[in-house]
DNA sequence: CGTGACCTTGAAAGCCTTCAACTCGGGTGG
DNA sequence: CCACCCGAGTTGAAGGCTTTCAAGGTCACG
C-alpha cells in the first residue's frame, strides 16, 4: 500500500549539519538556522544544543511524500524552507488537507505509534528531522521539552478548532477570506511582508483545505476581486485591499 | 458581553471532596471516583494525591454555561457525569460544536490566557475543577504532569483532525454514521454497552456538531432506518444493525 | 386539555458541485 | 523560431445535495 518511506529513501538527502562540540557553546545553532529548532520553543540553550545534536537535515523536491498516515511515526520534524501539506484521505480518494506547514513550522507529532495523517512537499522543502527514539530519550532527561511539545500541540489544536468552525459553518467566501487572512498573519509571523499574500500552493490544495472544489475557489477569487476586496496581480499573489471588511467577513459579520 | 462565569456563581456548587491526608495513601482517590482524575493519565499515585488535593467538585444543571470563549482560562476540568458541549460561534450566531464531553473526559486546556471555545452542560453535569494557578505550580514540581497533559492534547488533536475530514469531505449520511460509530466506541471506552447508542444530546446539537441542519439530521436518521442500517426505538436510542456496512460508509467506501 | 419543546416530513430554493469548454503560459521538439 | 502539448486556472451551464420555509406530529408538563 505504502511503497516506501521517503525518509528512508534517496528523496531525503541528509545535508551536513555539525552538532555543537559542547553543550555549553553560547551559540549552539550557529551551523543551523533558528528555524530548525522551533521544536524546543522557550527551552534554554543547553537543551537546544542537545536537540541540535540529534537532528538531521533533509531536502525534498516538490510534490513528494514525506510520511504517510498509518506508517510508524519514526520522527518529528521542523520545516526550514518550502511548503508542506498535511492531509487525510477517504476510501474513495476524497482528500482533506488539515493544514500547510511553512518555514519554522513543526509536524509529525502523533500520539500513537503511527502517523495520524500524511505529509507531502508542495514546493521544494528543507526540513530537520528529530528521530523519535532519541527525542524520547531526551524528553526523559529534559522534562521541560514536554512543556514545549505541549505548547506546540496546543497551538495545533487551536488552529484545528478554528478550522472546524470554518468547515462546518462558513460559506465559500468566508472560507477563502479566512484563509487569505491566516496566510497573511503567517507571513507576518515569519517576518515577511504581510501583503501581498503569496500562494505557495495550487488551487487544488486550497480547495482541499477549505472543503471546496477548485472551480468554487476560482470563482470566489473572482468574486472577491469584483467586490474590490482583493487584487490578483497573478494567480499566485493576492493583494489585500480591505483588511477590515475581510476580517468582518471572516468572522461571519456580513 | 459575557455576563458572568458560572464557575464563580451559584450554578457551580462545590460538593464535599476530602483530599487524601497523606501523599502516601495507597488509595488516594477513595473519596473521589477514578473519573475525577483522568487528567493525570498514567502518573503515579503520589501525583494523583496531589491532584486530588487541588481539585474541587461541582454540579451543573442542564443547559447552563460552564465557561465562555474569551474568558480567562482559570481552570481545567474533568467531567464525572453528564454531557457537555464545546462550541465556537460566528458573529451572526452560527454555531459549530467542536465536541461533546462525557464522564471521564477532560476539557478547558488552552494555550493562551483565555478559553478558545465555550462550554455548556447538555444534561446535568458533575465535574472536577483544577484551578490553573495551582495546577501550574504542580506542573513545575511534577514534570511528568506535562507528559500526561500532552497525551490529552494529542488525543484531542487527533479527534479534531478526524472531524476536519468529516466536515470538509463527508456527505450527510457519512457524517451521521461516523458520529453514531464514534458514540458507540465512546460508550465502550466508558465500559457501557456499545449498543444501543444513547443520544444524550438533541438534534440541534448533533446538527451543529456535524455541520448540518436539524432537518437534514432527522431525514438522514430516517434514511438510515429505511436502509436497515439502524433501528430507532425512540428519538434518543439508536440500535446499530449493520456495524460493518456502517464502518464502510464512514470511511467513504460506498 | 392546552401549551410548548422537540422531532419529523414536505416542497421550494439556493449554494456549491459536476461536467464541459476555453484561456494562458511554459516546455519541448521539429 | 514556432507549432504543439500539457498542466493549471478560469468561466459557463446544468444538476444535486443540503438548506430554508412551512406544517404536522408526539410527548411531557402544568
């Protein structure tokens, strides 16, 4: 069913990343940018060093599986560049994208022994992988890691609950507006310009994230443009022209 | 906007619950049934005793607010009897129920300083409340608590992701069948008979959980009955007549 | 026995989907 | 260099699933 794990195949090419020589190194992640260690949240530098020590770097080209639902959950990982999609499938192939992951984002945490969803690269992705076994060992020694992981899980849970409201009760227009605003906020979190919103994923991915079809997504983009709420310099860039009105629409106020 | 917190009002009447005299008591929860301490998961008995020490018991009549989205998240709690609904609202009153909580279930964990959703009792509810400040203090002393909380959060996250698939991609029939099967599994987890499924909530709650209207829920119940998949002795009891076929329907296989 | 809450059922309407055709831009090969 | 092809996106028209609006039924309660 699942032919192979790309994490164990040539698709993931580990790149050089020296672990710090000593746990006391003031700048433990000099060889690795800060995004690689988001997993640790607010843990101190010594723990960051330990994390950097068990981490391996990988690069994945666009449109490639990263892990699949039901596979043994061997590792958790942080994306450091590119975009990934997390999704679940129904028996007949219908797909629901649970979320997108960008530079600095975390994925792969699962309760059971297997992944609860699949992950694929959308564009070319760079990520840092933390083997589960070694992470578990680290958690046993450094209980503060559990608090960092709990924070990550709570963030993810909050986002999922917001998406439940979107999928259960919002109209197509409200869904797309909510999505654009959340992408804009995500760009700001990554210290990128909040406008224009850059769509790193195609219409099919947007549709499967919003519980719509590509045609409805396309029509709704057109209708938002006609209403003067957005501009579309090209299919992958959205200028937010009326953030206030869009916020109202996203919260179901008009 | 939010008139008052029922947790600070007469709606929640603390009842007697003696904390164990010593942290070494072999049966720390003798005065409190096991369901009150689900928060601790697999932590050892000493920690269970500490938890029991900061816990207060409350009773709430049906249809009463427990906490509301945006309020300060003062406590987390375990339901020990009855049913509660967790939900979010849109600006115009549309409601999405995020989940139901039954005896033994946990709720109120939130990342920020405020609750991310509202909670109400559906039927009369008994719950055990753990004040956040005291729980934080306990977490600082007993890091294993964070692992228990992480497990709870991961369970909740997994359920939310399953519900995303339901709301985004399943038909009305698939949604209702999925719901009935999950209620059945929940009954089995609570050591109750898996059949008949007992609907402790009304059609409006089911509709707002499944992203449908009460009319569609009612019609879909009727259609499942006509197909011979379920029997409806009365509006609140469902006999599962063909679990296998229903499992297939729920996974989108027919 | 009236009242109201809840559930069910019917008919019409609507939002989104499905099916289909068309456009646009990039890559390829003649 | 340009015709051709292919993937991705857009747009149109018809259809369907669910919603909306409306009415009727059942049961508990006063």
